């Protein structure tokens, strides 16, 4: 799986992780707790959550991970630390008292504590480790259980930070509750970025809007209306186990048998098991060149699937290398 983009550069990732054995353990109460933890861990790590979908046995995140933590004052570091360590917990190795004492001490003690905290920021693997471990502890404590909660490691997809690529992956994530048969309309699912933005009346705070706006001056309402049309016209196809209506067959014929970009993307992402890179052809080609250098000269598979939308092309490339 691609763990990060170019070193020192902000990178957008689509991340998926499943409950062990794909058991349906996450009730609404558990999802609410997970969402709260997600917000705190993201704030500590400096990660921006663009959108998400929390299902009964897995979750999807579309996040931007900074390439570096940046210069943080002791005050800023303490503010972030309080998000994770503000509440004393039994067996917790770090506490705010210990952090504050180390920063006050100065010298090597201060630098060691700063290094420890900053080392847990601006990193996709560390963000996922903290998020999954902390939630496992909360879940196991509540239900008096032991053992792992999550199935293996997370899967990640590196996404080009462009309007087209981000919108396509966001739609795939926001439509997950519809494809799962939980709701008929993505706005009705409260445990997703889109559902929360609509249901909580916080459209203007939805991180996705500023990334997919056609124009900077567009209001949140305008962007939301366009995105909803995109969800329904391009992405919404929740049919499962039904025979295709005649009108749909006629539509496919009229399209020359071409699948929509959303259908292609859904098929590709559903098939992948080891991650991918999504973006324009030049973006994928550059990523593949860098990966060849890290893979000891092994060739990477060429971009395998072209996804067209509104005259703009997306390419998906498998990350599996071959000799």
C-alpha cells in the first residue's frame, strides 16, 4: 500500500479499514464514539478529514496528510497534545502533567518530548495506528473483550489533490451507505461526511467544498447543489440483485456500452486489494517513476484504467510491482 506521497509534500489518501472477521460490531453508539476520536486524532496529527463513511464493519476516510508537522511553538504543541492526552487514563504512558513538566524543564528533556510528540504527527501510518489502537482500547474496555478489533492493516489509495480526483473519490465514499442498502439517499446517513454536513446544517464547514468548487467565489450552497447532482447523475447506482430495466438497457446502448466514470471507479476500487494511485496521467507517471527508484529498479504496471469525466481524464494505476 502507498503509505505516503512525495516526502515533505501534503498528500491526499483514501483509507479503508475493516473490523476483524468483517463482523458487524459498530452500532450507532460506537460510530459516534469513533467520529469523536477521529476528530481528536486528526487534530493532534495535523490531518484534515475531507470526508468519511463509518459503516457497521468498516470505515472509509478521505484525508489530507501534511508532508511535515511544521514549526510548532510549545503552546501550539500543548494545544494539540490536549486533544489526545487531556484526559487521564489508566495505563496511559503519556499525560499532560508529564508533557507540561518536560517542556518547562527545557534543554534535552524539552527537546526529547517535542521530538516524541512531533514524531507522531504528519504521518499516515502513525495517524492510523493511533486512531485504530485508541478505538480498540475504548471498544474492548466497554465490552470487556480482548484481542484485536481490526482486520489486518489498513488499505490506502494516494489521490491527486485536484478537483476532479478528490470529487470522484469523495462520491465513492459518500455513496457507501447507499450501496450497502442502509439508506436510499446519502444525505440521510449521519455517519458520513456528506450526511453530517447536510444533517447538522454545517454545509459551509464541509472540508470537501473548497476542494471541488468550480470557482473560489462559489457559496457552499452552490457547491453542495452541484455535488448532489454529481452524486445522483454520475455516482448513484444502488441497484443490487435486480434485473436491469429496459430503459437502462436502452441507455447503455445509447452510450455505446461505455460505463460512467463512477461505475469504473467503483469497480476498480472494489477490486483493488493493495492500493492504487488516482490522478491525471502525468501525476501517476511521476509517482510510478519515484516508486521504481524505491523498488530497486522493478517496473511498475502502467496506468491500467482511464476514467473520463467532463472532458477531464483520471487514471488509476495498480501499485503492485513486477519484474
